[in-house]
C-alpha cells in the first residue's frame, strides 16, 4: 500500500485520536493519517484515551480498537459518549462478531472496520464522517453560532463588558491573564477572546485541563517526552507547549497542578524553555499563557499548596467572572442563542420558551451557571418539552427548603446548648450543613450523574465521592 502522497489541504485542521493497544497499529495509523494531512493523537488503551478527552483533547473523530486490555473498546465507547456525545467513533476489530457490531452501533459508533483494513477503506470512512462534520461547522458558522456561548451574548451584562474592555486594553501585550470564577461561567470563552484579540490570533490556541489528568500524564501532555522516557515511549512526542508555539496556551483548572509541575511551568514563564520528559535538551518556545481556576489561589498560597512565585507570575492581569445569578440580564439573550443553535443542530422546530419556564429562570440560582443553562435548553429542544426542566427546578426548590430547615434546626440546637459548643465548632457544623445542602442540590440537578456534578462543583470526581460518603447522601 502506497502512502507517499502529498497531504490533502482539505483535511488540515481535522484531528484524529487513534486508540489501539498494539504499538504497530498505532504507529501505522499515525504515520498514514499524518501523511494525508490529519493531525493525530494516539492512546495505548481506553483509560489513556478517556484521560486525553477529559484533559481537553478535542478530536474530530476517534478510531477505536475493540479488543484491548482493561477498558475494552465497547466500554471505552460508552465513556466517550458520556464525555463527548457528538464526537464520531469508528470501531476497528480483527473479529467482526455480529453482537459486538450491534452493541457498538447502539452506543453510537458511526462505522465498524475489520482488521486488516485497506487504506482506501479507512480513507473513505473518514472522508464520509468528516464531510458531515464540515457541513455542521459551516451551518453553525452561517447562523452566527461559533464559540461556546455565542460571542456577542456573553458580553451582554455590564460586568462582562468591563471584562471585555480589560481584555482589549491588554490585547497587544503578552501578559499572562488569570481568569477566576465558578464552573460554567465562561472562563474558556474569555480565554479564547483574549487570544482572538491578540496578535497571536492566527496561531494555535491550545487548551489543557489540569484537573482531568494525573500528574505523570499531564507532564508528558504539556512538555512531551523522549523515546525511552518510560515503558511504551517508543518515539519522541511533542507536548502541548510545542504545539502552541507562537500562539496561546490555556491552562484550565490551574489550581489542580502538582507542586512539581508548578516549578516546571514557572521555568517556561521565566525562560520560555523546558525539557521533555526523559530528555536533557532545552526546548525553546514562544507561547502566551492564560490560566483559569475556580479556586482561590491566594488562599492556596497561604496554605502552602500553590507556589507563591508562580502565583505572582500568573496574576499579572486578574479577571473575575461573576456567576450567572449575578448577571441575569444575559439570560434572555443566552436562551435565544441556545434555542437557535440546538434547533439547527438537531433539526427541530425553533420555538420560544413558555411563560412558566421563563418565570422560573428569573429566580433559579443556576449553580452550574451558563453551562447549566445551555444543557437545560438542549434538553428542551431535543425532547420538545419543558416539563422535565420545570420538574427539576421545583425539586431543587423543595430541596433548598429542606436545607434551610436543617440549618434552622442546627441554630435551635446551638441555642439550647448555649455555652457548650465552641464558636469554631459552630462554624464547622454550619459549613458542613451548607456543603451537604449544596452537594445534594447539584446531585439532584444532574440526576446523580457524579461526573457532571463534580464538574459543576469544581472538584475532582474522587473528592466528590468522599464528600458524598461523608455527608451520608444517597439517591432518593
């Protein structure tokens, strides 16, 4: 099979994630697809693929082997559907069992190829998948819906217009920007806007979620590795900083980065150079760094969990995003944008929200902020009904009432035992009850989807599980 062709320019900009435990297959796929003009990431098993997706990798298509140790292809496909429900997945397998094919198709796989496959067969499948994706991109572009929340809508409030003005003020500089705010407030949109306003806008914008990857994988993802750096490192791999050369690196959830990696990041900010994992040669890069967090880094510095020198390097320009409940004037415009976007995407009739749901949105606190509103409108469009959202808001209000009662009962108990409970213990008990109430409400909102709840609360999945056990929460 000949692979000596010039890359097809039409394929540039499309990224493929190839997942296979066989090193030879991974290497072959990466070489073949790169020659054809695709950008390629590889993963040696299902867990590595999921970690990459949760870390911010955004492939246009996934090529996934069925037979793998640990998480097999079907289990990995199910998890991909939870994280990236609209990313097309092509399955590969030596044995084409009918039951496996049916199961893969039920989970949303777009095609199923048997190994060994012909180069032309794979190319035809990819072309079909990506042509559809290109049409979707163009449809969204023509309807003015590029970006996560809609570029013009997110600046509708006075608070967000001040943020925009600050970004424009520093647009011609390379200063680092620290973006702080609750999960779902639009921190990534602010980072992308800062990139688009800068002279680097024609170069890559690379995002990495520091909370989604374990320390070892995050280091290799950011800085790359040399051949032989660890078991399975059979060739040199460039890291995200090299991919972002002359562009912008966006480090989301920077507060979750380990102290060791904080030191290496500080070196990049100071000297614009680093070493790949397992290497000793300095790699020079020209990258602007933007960071986001939902944690208080100044408090982490006081606690000794975040480097003070790194905090000062990152906090050159600080942007604080208010939660959606403090910028309610944006809600009508956001609702309109999401209705138009999802109506076009799912080919559903464009409708207006009913008066009951519009009224409910006026007082609902939106613990998940803009992201929660977006998911609500998506469900309204797909289900062509507002009842499930109305029911969810009503349950949340009832749960809030129960939480207020619990806090009142706690205060009554303190009054009855006046003098017996130290002030510090009073604060701890009140904070514990408030935390229990907040976690319970978010779990109710996500219908006990713990991964989604962890994202909305801005904590790791492991931390949330510990909190659930500690609070004694369980599904009703």
